[in-house]
C-alpha cells in the first residue's frame, strides 16, 4: 500500500529514516535482514530441534554425577549417563506448572524454551515490519499518512481520496481494502488472540468509516481497554462533551468470528495507494496568509501532534526492547516467561496505538484544513 511521493529525510532512506535510525540499528543487530532468525546462532539453536540435538539436564541433577576438575584445562568436566529418561521431575509452586512433582517430558521443556525465544524473535520482527524499517517507514501506516501530507515553505498540502477506496477479492472489485497487505498488520495480529485481533481490526474499520457512530467508537475502544486492562486507548478520545471516555460500565465480550482484513475505507481518508482511489484531491493552504493566522497556528499544532505522537510511540517501543534485550551488549536478557508475556502485551498496546494515532491525527488535520476555505484540486494524475 502507498505509492505517493513526499519529501524524504535528508541523507536517510524513507520519510522517517532519521526517526527510525536507532531502532533500525538495534533490530537488525539482533535479527537477520529477512527477519526469520537471530544473528546469534545460539539463539536459533534454542528454537530448532533442541530436543533432538541436545541433552537436557537440570542443574541440580549435575551434582549426582561424577565431576572432575582438571587444573590444566581451567574448566570442569561433567560425566553424565548416555541414556537419559524422557521425563524430568519438575517441582514448582508458581509459574507455568502449578502442580508439584509433575513429570514433564524433556520435549515439553524444549518447546517451552523454543517458544520463549520465538516470542522474542517475533516481537522484534513485528517492530521491523510495522514501522517498515527496511524502507525508512514509507509503507507503514504513519508513512502512508506522512506521504499524503506536505508542509514546505509555509505551504501545507494534504492529499485525500474523495471516494470509497477499493481492492480486488477473488478477481472481483470490492469497495473494501485488503489490510493484510498493509506493512506489519497481519504479523501484528498473529501475536494476538483471535478476540484481540477482531477487536483491533474492527476498530480500524470504524476509524476509516465516515458513518461510525460515537457510541460504536466508544464501545470498540472500551473493549480494547478491558482486554488489555488499561486506559491507554480511551485516553486518545473525548466524548462529544469534551470529557474523557469512561469505560467503567463497559464489559469485555468475546468474538470468535473469522478475522476479516477487508475493511471499508470511506472518502476523506489518506490515499492508501494510487490504484485504490480514482478521485484524488488535495487541500492547499498558504500558512503565511494573514487572514487565517489563527487557523494556521492550529494547523501547525495538529501537524505537530502527529509528529510528536510518532516519536512518542517509538520511545514506547524502545522500552519493550529494553525489557528483553541488553542493548549495551545486544544479547537477550534472562527474563521470566511471566515478564516476557507482560512485555509482549505492552508491545501490542503500543503498536495498536501507533495505527490509531496515525489515522486519527491525519483525519483531525484534514477536517480542520477543509473548514478554512482551502483550495481543492483534482489529482487524478497521481
């Protein structure tokens, strides 16, 4: 999605190349360019046939075997039986295994280890894709929004589509857009439960529709609040009276319906791709026009909100990386499964807000710009 043009950061690739520079370096130091494996071989070992290729021994059991220290080797040798039982006596009062003295197959422990490292890999992989680090952010949702906005030499230009955008499904045109093609979105939903993914995509659909009622938006936001046990999403919205949204009376509900990535995109949205919109328009405003000096200040403010939200979201994602990665040495931290799942939950919230902020900030800017007597020019030539 997204093939409009815009000014790029000088000496950086893509519209957000400068802002993404540090995130790019960290992520690609950890994982390969194809994002399918870690750069450190030992981390990949934990995910690939650990059970078949390696002997698993609990540390406490090593003392039961003969241990000889050889001074010349400056190390220790451990003698363990060649034949190992396929069960390990595992005792834990807390955590994944709540029953004491439960016998666990070593294959199950290998799967636990593999899932642990796979989760970390997928977290970094999702960040790479959602922010489109490879292209400097051009094909991320914020990159598409940014390339629909140009503020240069005090001239503000906002591109928008003046018709519902369309796509193709089963070789037939449909008045919906396949958002599984949007950079990173499908990968993000793969980290979610079915209910989380449905709530997220349905809310995107509401944001992209001109006919979404306030009550539907509020219900959708509160559903995500209750799922993630946070107020982060409701803080992004105000009621018609300008009050903060109150979700205390809302209840979480399950929706196990099949996930649908085809979403309706009404007019007055950013042009997602040139071939999805046949009626392209733009708003042009001379920000130096003294007649609209007050309105120009508000437009600068709204554009600044978009930029600041983008930077704030990146900083939030850094905290997720710091949870699991020793950035100084670029190694994975020893982190519990519970802490890892907490960090994963926080990452999902931050990335959901990334999509929500990008679309909301664009629409707020566009709607205000269209109110102050700007010039509309047909842009079918894009």
